[in-house]
C-alpha cells in the first residue's frame, strides 16, 4: 500500500472510531439515567410497602433499623452471643432470605461495632478469636424504665 492510501484508510478508521465513541458515550449516559430511574422507583416502593422486593432489599436500608433489630435480639436473649448466632437470629426475625450471608454478616458486624462505640453493647473474647456480643446492662435497664 502506498503512504497516501494508508493515510486515507487511517482517516476513515478514525472517523468510524469517533462515531462509535460518541455512540458509546450516549449509551452510557442512557444507562446512567435508567439506573437513577430504577433507584428512584425502588425508593418509592420502599416508602409504600414493607414487602421484600424490589430486588430483595438489603438489610439496614432504613436508617437505624438494623441497629434497632440487633438491640432487640441481644436484649431478648440476655446472654452473650457470637456473631454467627446473631446472624441466625436476625435472619429468623427479619424473614430475610439467607442468600448473601457474608454481606449480611459484615453489615451486622459493622452495626454491632457502632453500637459498641456508642455504649449500647459490650464485647468479650469469644471462640476462635471472635467476640461475644451482649447488650449493655445499663442500657437495657434504661430502656426497660422508658414507657
């Protein structure tokens, strides 16, 4: 091929690339708008219903609901529990499917750490280097006194 014909082919290829890049950018913008629309619909559905869909709501989506449930679980058991026992009790109470146990365990662990930092729960060394979690007795008594 001559140099002129190579330059001509490159120009055509560059124009084609520009057209494709613009089409990709437009498609990505459309996808982002659709994602936002789905998120808004999901939020509206969550406001209007307590059912699990859309897309199997993740735990703790409403502010503080996971923490409140965990405090209730620990208050009702009145004994120190390892994280896995708390996860099992949470699944039983919430009726949530156990399809992503590791993500749920992580969310519960984070929530328990926040509760511990606020003084609502305490920890003690547990089996296999883990912790046993328990409701803070002072917090439990204060809550019992509140109507």
